C-alpha cells in the first residue's frame, strides 16, 4: 500500500445491537452481556448498544475496526498456578498490542504514569519472543527476520543481557528485595 493509500479518517459510532449471546471460539467465552461499569456475578444484562471505533481509507476504499487487546480475557490477567508456565499466554500478554493499549491508558491518565515502565518491559519481551521465533529471511519487523551476521539480533541480545543484569524486584515502598537474575554468568 502506498503512502497516499494509507491516508485515513477515524470515526466512532454508537450502534444498537440485537440482545442475545454468542460463543466466541477465539476467546473461549460467551459474548453478548454488558461489561460496562461493574462486573455482574449473576444474571448480567444483555448488551443493547456497542461503541465502534473504525479507520476508513480516504484515497483507497478500505476499513478497519480498531480495538485494543480484543483476544485478551480475564484468564490472561488473573493468572492461575497452572497458567504461570504457559508460553502461549505469556506471548499474548507480553505483546506489542498490549504495550500500545497500556501506553494509551497512561496517556489518557486512566492509570498511574509509572505504568509506562511496564510498557517498556512488555515491548522488550515482545522483541525477545520475535527474535527467538524468527523464521523468514525478510520481514517488515526486523526481529522476525532469520538470524544472520548482519541482522539486528546480536545487538539486541547484548542489550537484553545488560537489562537482565540490572533487573531487580522491589517492594512498593522502593526497597530492593532481590535481584531477578544471577549476573555471575552474564
């Protein structure tokens, strides 16, 4: 797509929807209930309105619905003991789209500004996942290209190791509790 074809306008619109529910296979949950303002434990009401954000092409005729982290569910946020070692869940949570949504929440002052540090960590983890899962010689994301002598992977690896050396776990009051990684081997 050329630069002029990427020009777009963004819009938001509220629309009425037919009350009812459906099973969303990609999310493994039932959709159709209201989720605004409070969590209903029993008998949640059906949603009757939806707010839609969309981008539409100005030069070329295209449209794309905008959503933040649609595939994340409550299971991704409330991690049970069995899910702690699940790489698939980690890759979904530590992704570029989650970091972007978190950055948006910080910018709109919906959460504390120090959450921006979490976005930096998530972006580093996203790049790490991309780097170790690279399979093609050419890709628009440099980290998804195969490792070669001229690729970005070596520099990223060095930066990642330096970051691990300085990573510490702190208490809410700022007191250092322990170092996350043993640095004698790095």
